[in-house]
C-alpha cells in the first residue's frame, strides 16, 4: 500500500480488479505524495484532493460491482491547465487572463471523465504555452524533480515534472512545437505527440495536439485507447479507427531507421546527448534493425519564418488586451512579440507558408525509413528561472529544431529516456513514425524500453 503512488495505471487496474487496493487507497497515497513534493516542485494548479476523493469513491463502487468504466477507471490523473474542465478557470499560464469557470470539458477531459479517471487537478504551463519552460506570470515557478535548480521544460511543464515525481501515473499535455516531448525528455518520462487529429481537441489548429505523458509506454497506450475516441467538436480530427492500442509487441529486426543528428539549424547537439542517442541507435542495430544516417532537411528560413508568424499571432492577441492586462504578461513574452508590430504582410505570409514547407520536407525526408531516431532536444535541461535554453527572446526556438517539423508534418513522434548526463539529468530520444502510424511509434518505444539499460530510481521528495 505504501507504494501505490508509484504504481502504473495498468498495475493499479489489476489491484482494483483483485481488490488488493481500491481507487480511494490510490488517491490518498498520491495526494499525500503530492503534498510532500509540491511546496518545492510547484507543478499543479487547482489541486483538488476533495474532488479527487469523491471521484475515487465513485470508482471504488463501480469496481466492487465489477462494472468499471474502463481500464483506467479510478486511476489518478492530472490534465494540463489549457485542457478545459467544467467549472475550473483556465488561466493559460498568464496573469493577464480573466479567470472564468469553463462551461464544459474539452474533448480530452470529457473522454477521461467518461472513462472514470480520477482528476487530481491541473498541471501548470507558461504564458500562453509559448515557452519551453516552467516560467509563468500566473503560476509559481515549476522545477525539475531530478534537480530542483533545473527546468522541467514546457509548455507542458507541470505535466513533465509531475509524471517524473509520481503525481499519479497519467498526465495529459499539449504540443505545437515540442511541448509534450521537450518536458518529457528533460524529465525522463515518456511523452507521445500523436498524429494531428488522432486525439480530438478544442480549439483545434495547425500543429496542435494533446498527448499522454507517463512513466511507461504501456500507460500511454492505455490513455490512447480512451483519448482517441471521437468528438465532433474537433473539426480537424481524424476519422476514428479501432486501433489495438494494447498490441505493443514489435520485432525490430529488419526495420529501417533513420538517425537524424543534424537538424539543419538551431543549437548544436552537445556531446552527452549525442552519445546517448547514438547508444540507443546501436541498441536497435544490435537487435537487427538497419540504422542509416539521415541528412538535415530543415532550413534557417523555415525556422525564422515560423518564428515571425507566431510572433505576429501572439502580438495581435496580446495587443487586443486592455493595457492593464498587457502589463501582466511575462516580460520575456512581451519582448518576443514586440517585433510583431513592425512585420510586413509579406513577411507574415512567408512565415505562414513555412508550415507547408516544413511539412513537405519532413514527410519527404522520412519516407525512406520505417522510423526516425533523433535527440528530442540538442541540450539537457537548463536553469529553472530561464525562459528557454538560450534565455534570449530574440532567439527563442533554437532548441526545437528536432521537434517542430513533426508538428507541421502531422507525424506521430515520441520522447523516451535514453540516458543521463554526468550531472544526472535525463536525455530524451525522439522516435518519429510516418503519418498516422501512432501505434507503430508506441511499439518501437516499447521495444526500446526492453533494449535500454536499467533506469535510475525515480526522484524522491526533498527530505523524503
């Protein structure tokens, strides 16, 4: 019972079914664990132990009747705060947001609620999700549980930190340029950015997806079984498919894997990251896969164009706020968007066109391979107080060169831990598949779980 806070979702389901433990037991254990961590980690928003215990008691009654709603009925869960849940305000990480209770659950929250998941509350994010950082003008500074002086990454900052720290087994993030995979990589957990539209979301727009963040591939697959169910409110969602998310077995022998170590722009891959990703590639090769070097396919023009487009979009949004609310936006974000005022229509249109350019380049480059391996980030985690690895608002995206293209190309892409730096910081391996092959990415990640060296123990609360 003392270890329920570290049990995975699949393990908890078995314990609930055998009556060796109940959803109430699990909720109480996780709540106590969060309370031990949270004063230092600051990963949650609207933490709701009372509401979680009420949901857990309802789940316990279903299990006692032998009528659970799903395999994750009663499993403690945190949702990123930009995934609307009915009755809870959605600050979007910014002190500039007016706090209004949400009228309904967004599609991912609705699916998890229908499945009986126990909502512990929400996980934190930076202002408008525009940083790979735990820095926010609204939330307390989120930190990395492996080293509290370091950043969890973002924008699913609280989700990455919470998954690594053991705030229950199931966490939901969102990703438009790496916001699931980067914190997953820097926090040593598994994170899946599914194909665009695989998980219905609201509001939908180009590149934006919701994705599971968990300690194991198996638990992410359990979430996908629920999250991928249809919802008409996402006008960009894929037609529902009856995918066997439980089928995680995959023989890697004969698979052709591209090894992508030069993104074509951005920060250079530092030595320990290159060594860890290279070792992962060698492990696949030893298991019978064919690993081939892959040439860079992104360009500086693509990156800068995307940057200008995002700056203009954010400048328009922030400029529409009353001055008193504009002043509350994180200064780094305001410094980044200021140049939007001077961009020309031609520059913005060219920037918008780079989404298509990235999409075509990524799909073409990946076509010869069954999957592509790369670093998630070229560098490990950085100072907790920084907004990005460069901490420069004029060069804010130098670390997303490996993650960004797969948002634009709509390909499934995952982060899984492949090693640690000499300072004990996690290093993420990115596994990318062809469009719509979400199950294949999960299968290859599950295969790597068996191939990689034994993992280090999960971090424990300070003083614990």
